[in-house]
C-alpha cells in the first residue's frame, strides 16, 4: 500500500518535468481547448497563467467556483472551465475568440490536499489563408490575400515555364491585430498566353490562384464561355463582367443565381461553370471573369469578348426603296382610275387633272429611281 502511494507521489512530481511542452494550435477568432488533468481529490484549486507574459492571470477556480479577481483584462469574458467535469479531474480551459496575441506558453497549476501539479502548454495561433484573389490590369498581374498568421510565403509560377525570371514585387503588411496582408505584382511579357499561378502558404494551409486569359470574337447573337475545368470539385462559382458587375453566383449547395441586369442575356449555366449567353450586342463586349474555387484553389478565367455588329440588323437599303416605289406606283394607278371615273362633268378640267396626275406620278417614279441608286451606292461604300 505505502509503496504504491510513494510511487504515485513520485510520478506526480516527475511527469510535468519530462518531455517538451505539448502544443495546441488555435485558430484566430475561434474557440480553443487547453487540456489539463488534475489528480482526483476534494476541493481542487486551479490556476491558469500565461507563463510567457510573466504569469499573467488567465483563470482561477477554488472553493468550488470561478475566482476572477486577478484575471487579466485581456482574458475577460473569454475563458471558462468545464464546470461539471472538474470533479472528474478535468481542468481544461476553454478560450474563446482567440487572438493572435494569445500565442505563448501557459501554465496549469492545480493542487489538492496531497500535493500540487504544474503543467505547461504551448499555444500557437494561426489564421489560415482564406480568400485569394488574382487579377490583371494591363500586363500587370496581382495576387493578394489578407488576414493571415504567421507570416505567409508567396510564390509565382507560369505554364509553360518562363525561361527568364519574372519581375515581381511582394509587399507584406501587418495589421493592428497582428495579421498579415500580402500582395504581389508581376509584369507579364506582352502578348503571351501563359497561365499564371500564385501560391500563398502559411503553417496551416496554402491556397493557389490561377489566371488564364482568352479572347473570343463573335458575330452571332449568342455564344458560350467556358470556365477553366479543375479536377477537384468546385464549391463556389462567380461570373463577373468588367471586374465589377456580378452576372452569376453559385455556392456548393445552392442553384446558380443570375443578377437582374443579366437575366436577359444569360441562357444557362452549365454544371462545370460554363456560361451560355444570348441576345448579344456590341454593348455586351468586355471582360468576362469566371472564378471557381474550392478549399485549395481559386481558378480565374478571364475572357475578352468582342461582339461584332452584323449585317443582320442593318437591312439592305434597296429593300425599303423598292417598297416605297411600289407604294407610289399603286397610289398613282388609284388616283388615275378615280379621275377617269369622274369623266363627263367638265372635260377640260378632267383632262388637266389627268395630266397633272400623270406628271406627278412620273416625277415620283424618277425620284424613287434616283434615291434607289444613290442608296445602293452609299450602302456599298459603307460595307466595303
Ligand atoms: C465583459 O462582459 C461584461 C458584461 O457583459 C462587460 O461589461 C465588459 O465590458 C466585458 N469585457 C470585455 C473586455 O469585453
Ligand atoms: C475535458 O472535457 C472536455 C469537454 O468535455 C473534453 O473535450 C476534453 O477532452 C476533456 N479533457 C480531459 C483531459 O479529460
Ligand atoms: C526564352 O525563350 C524564347 C522562346 O521560347 C526565346 O526567344 C528567348 O530568347 C529565350 N530567352 C532566354 C533568355 O533564353
Ligand atoms: C521574383 O523575384 C525574385 C527576386 O526579386 C526572384 O528571385 C524570383 O525568381 C522571381 N519569381 C519568379 C517566379 O520569377
Ligand atoms: C488534376 O489531375 C492531374 C492528373 O490526374 C494532376 O496531375 C493535377 O495535379 C490535378 N490538378 C488539380 C488542380 O487537382
Ligand atoms: C467593359 O469593358 C470594355 C473594355 O474595357 C469597354 O469597352 C466597355 O465599354 C465596358 N462595358 C461596360 C458596360 O462598362
């Protein structure tokens, strides 16, 4: 009996000293559990300190309740113990709304009547790379992301690989919350249709943004634009026009929603993200940007669409000239007929009337032929 008691006591003091501190990764703005076990015993006393900040009081518990008189302001309203599990030996601390500054070494000091125990935990904070953007402005391609911790690393690559080093400039900025914003610009060689990809990497994860460009010229009123296909399942789809206007958006669960301004022009959106457009006019010419993204990647396809004005809407001027001429001839015939039917009243008057109508008709006819010929010439000049 006594032997096992001393062995237990020995282990009790020995264990905390051996090995390096266990590490816990906590995600920015989320909740995090710092584990700690205590020996079973009545009336436990628990003190959590931030050791690395000079034993700052984080949370205390004794006499059967939380004691927050010495809690540092930084931890106010963010800490709790699992009350119903303390008697079962669980002194784990739940830390909410994790901040980057919470990073450091923590001490869990517990004591019962038979002895005390100190346990250390290394807390690491992380803010993974979330949204990554890539866009082009002239021959400058910019890739950026915000709110990352620890400091991320950014790399560029092209496909096919470039045989020269690309002129690139990366800037990193740290916010008040200690998060990193990163942005990198690269000047692409003119007239190349390379695929550019940018990877932003931090301890927890990495994300890649890929930009490919295309140019499409159509002269019909409808066309289909494709979105780059990736093997992975895309969870988000977004089509934009000229960088700002949203055309279609779709998330993994929902159906594609087309914005009001584009209802007329969007015929359908395919499973793989392709966009079918209809009723196009030169006004719909511009840059169509498709963004497909999943957990790891954002694929951006930028398509420059030019809609050419086609003859279909501009009728051959000769057609309308012929219509007007035919109407004039019919009018002449009707007028001459009517004047003939009125014969027998005053022959002189009727004859002069008839003459007048004949002359009028010949004049209209000549004018028509003249207009037709000049119209045809103008049209031919315009379409040459
Ligand atoms: C903690 O909560 C109390 C009561 O809701 C509030 O008055 C106090 O300002 C909060 N403290 C912090 C640091 O948020
Ligand atoms: C303590 O309790 C929490 C919440 O139930 C649990 O997640 C955790 O694993 C427990 N820790 C230990 C050391 O038992
Ligand atoms: C890179 O490749 C292109 C064509 O592939 C070639 O014209 C150019 O000279 C090469 N540049 C260098 C520095 O090797
Ligand atoms: C970016 O520029 C750095 C030097 O400023 C160079 O070492 C690196 O190779 C360039 N990256 C690419 C993809 O060319
Ligand atoms: C797509 O699949 C090919 C081969 O199956 C692989 O090499 C490539 O890395 C994959 N690409 C992505 C984006 O998953
Ligand atoms: C869209 O962009 C193109 C090319 O930059 C421009 O010619 C066109 O006027 C723009 N269209 C709209 C509706 O802004």
